[in-house]
C-alpha cells in the first residue's frame, strides 16, 4: 500500500495513517521547543481539504500555521509554521493500542521545514516523528 505523490514540504514522509483531527482552527496549544514562545494559536491547517463550512482541524504530525499568543515581544503576534507533536485526544495505532498525552503541543518550523529551536521539550508522538525526520532527530522521547 504505497502512495506515490509529490511531497511539497521538505523533510516530510508520504504515508500517513488515519488519526482523528482533534485540534480545530483557533485552538490554543503549547509550544514544545526552546524558541521562547509559550502558547500558540492555530490559524490555518496547511493542505487541509474538507467540506464546505466545516472548521479545519489538525492532528499529530500535521503542518499548521500558528500565531504566538504568549512569549517574548519580538515573537508575539507573528505567524509561523509549526508541526503538531502531541494531542490530548487518543490516537489509535495500527496494532490497536491507543495513546494520549496530557497536553496539545507543537514545534515551530521554518518555511523550508527546518526546526526553529534547538531542542524539543517533552515526548513526541511516533506519528509525528515518522513524518518529520528532523523532529525525530531532536526528540529526546518518542512515544
């Protein structure tokens, strides 16, 4: 079961199993890297294709656009790209096991796909680490 599609973002794998999209637009999430930002607000889900009038939502491993809500003044009110690394809603794995985290979190990336920070705080879901190899390299714990 292999898909051959052009991959637009740098450092992203192509296969993605179904994960429930638990983070709609306007969700406030934590920032899991050391860029200085504390909380982020999701303003767009990149590549989302949905139904008319349905609010776009994101899940673990998705590329989103965020606005920094809490953090240093030079970062606040600016938009950045980010990748969701944890979600509270349970994620069902292919072996039948479900995994959930205590918070919703993302890491900020550059438009080229490189991480803006140099370390990731807390665990990272394996689904995000599989799709984004650069996140897997910096993660201390992959669950």
